[in-house]
């Protein structure tokens, strides 16, 4: 049990499946009070139901992270219910990977809007709250793709690299009251792997998912570790990958 997680108020985007859902369940199991955001209300309610059945404290808010006002509602729901927000985990993302020659420009736009603008919208919503409280933590979920680009992941890797860079910039501006953490997972076994990707990319990703991937609970533990640090200590950057990943 991480004692520092007890009572901590954590909002998590992309919490209806995969890494976000696992993170919500992990943190709630250690006593955090979690506020879950995603677009699919039915899937959110399943996660909220599992947490509640285990004695945890969770609510779900239907949000689309590409919309500023939705992030404001997510943060507002946490403040309204608990009187504060301690951590915002910006995890929502899409991996619609394809070669440039396919010209899937709608997918490019969606990856930028969700993976990059979605994180900025989280900062816009939570930073004023954190400044008012004189405490708070941003946890941004990037990817090992922020460190090395592989074919055909150019656009996806660009969004994750941008998140890595803006997170470091935010950390440098944040001052002594705030913590800013980048968590970069490697291959993780979730429904998001290959979703919306071109057929060849999806087949390759699915094979790697079966052969290489780690469970989403591995990423959840890393997020929990970063949040559980004592005040004044910031785990700025974590890369968590399966040992089988090259
Ligand atoms: P999932 O597809 O399981 O999870 C993605 C989550 O993001 C879902 O809850 C989805 O919910 C949500 N989401 C997507 N678009 C939006 C949106 N516009 N607004 C709100 N929520 C949204 O995949 P993962 O768990 O694997 O992905 C989570 C994060 O981890 C992503 O940022 C991904 O890039 C990153 N990552 C994943 C890796 C992997 O190998 N799986 C490796 C490295 C990084 P809904 O559809 O209900 O909105």
C-alpha cells in the first residue's frame, strides 16, 4: 500500500480501457479517489463499477479531450466532489498508425487533436486549480515512440515527442509547488494497439502485442510510484517497457 496515495484526488483521461482503466483501478486500490474521463460512457461505468465493488471511490465523466470545455468539466467534477484536484493524468490517446503514402490525413488530425491538443487542454484546465492550491501534479502519458521513431509511426511519434518536450517545458516553468511527470510506456497489451491502423501496420502491431507486450498494470504501477513520492520530490521521467522490446 502506498500511504501517500490515500485520499489523493486523481483525474485520469482515457480511463475507459487499457492503461487509463488499469491506472484508475491501481490508484483506487491504494486509496486514491479517482475521477475517470473518456468518451464511451458505458465502458467508463464498467470501470467505475469494478472500483466501487472493491470499495474504492470513483466517478466517471464523459469527456472528449479534444474539447477544452470537456477538460474543464472533468477538473470541475473533481473539485466539486472532493474540494481539490491533486493529480491530472493525461493518458487519452489514439494510435491510428499508417504509412505517409496512405495520406490518412483525418487520422493525422485526430492523433494531433487527441494526443497533443488533449494534453494541452488538460494543462489549461488544471493549471489554474493547481496554482490556486499551491500544489498539484501533471502526469503525461507519452510513449517510447517519443524516444525513437519506427516505420510507419511518424505522425504518432511526432505527437508523443511533442508531449515529451512540452512536459519538460512545463516542468521548468512550474516552480516548487507543482510536480510534472512524463511516463513513457513501451508495448502494452491493450485494445488500443492497432486500432484504426492501416491493415499491414495493424497486423504487425497485433503480432508484437501478442509476443512482446507487458500488461497495462505495469504502467499503472509506474504512475502510482510517481504520484506516491513525498512532497518536494518529482519523478520527472519514467520509461517502462517490456524486457522483450528491442
Ligand atoms: P486504449 O485504446 O485502451 O485507451 C485509450 C483511451 O483513450 C481510451 O480510454 C479511450 O476512450 C481514450 N480516448 C481516445 N480518444 C479520446 C478522446 N478524444 N477523448 C477522451 N478519451 C479518448 O489504449 P492504451 O491504453 O494503450 O492507450 C493509452 C495511452 O497510452 C495512449 O496515449 C497511448 O498512446 C499510450 N501508449 C500506449 C502503448 C501501448 O502499447 N498500448 C505504448 C505507448 C503509449 P474512449 O474511446 O472511450 O474515449
